[in-house]
C-alpha cells in the first residue's frame, strides 16, 4: 500500500468548502515539520498550524492597505469564482467559506495568483507571496457549516483583532 504524504484536494462543485491559505513567509521550519508529519490527523494538524499562525508575526503582511485590497478582492470574486458565505483575513493567513462553482484548484489559483501580483505591488515586493499549498475541507452538513462559520467569525476575536475590519459574511447567523 502506497502512503500519500499529502491528502488530495476534494473537488465538490455545488458544495460548501472551507479553505485556509497562508503567506509564504509565514511558514517556518516548525510549521513545515507539522505539515509533513503524517502521524497527525489532518484536522488536528490544521488546528495546530492555525494556532501558531494566529500568534505569529512571520509573513504578517495582511494589514492596512493590503487588508483593504484583499477584503475587496475576495468580495469581487462573488458569483464569478464562488458563492461566498464568509471569510476572515488574519495577518498571515485567510479562512474562507464558499459554495464551490469551479474546480477547487482553479478557484484557489485565481484567488492566489491575482491577489499575489497586486499585493506584491502594494508592498513593493516581488516573488512568491502565498504558500504553495492550502487546506480545504468539504462541509458535511448544516452543523458542520455552523461550526466552521463560528470558527471563522471568532478567529480574529480570539487574538484581539477587530472583527469588523477582517470578517465578512453574507450568511445570517
């Protein structure tokens, strides 16, 4: 039996997806070791990574003018790339919940490639902006949807960031 180092991304058009992606500079050797650790179940691994990133200043570019740009950019993709439910922009990563309209790899490619060019321009940087991989989870049912929604909504609050600046929702709780 062949073991896979990384789980494949699940393409589920018409279903809700919870996706997390992060800045390339936020990945240090400890996070990289966690990503590559096959002994930890994926949801637990992602939770640990998110907790580290929530408190890290590495790759924390998603503030001020970059935050405003990315906030508006994610909303602009509504109905073209996905049906947006909510997102939160943390200083070095993004959580987004949407109904998938296109293949997941195409959706993430559009988000990351277009935004990376603009963000690098805003920051006067060049090169790779987003980390290559991303975490995705197909939403199983209404309870799972609510849990993910609350997780996204509360992510900025738990580290003392202003919710109004970083959180967007079209879903009524």
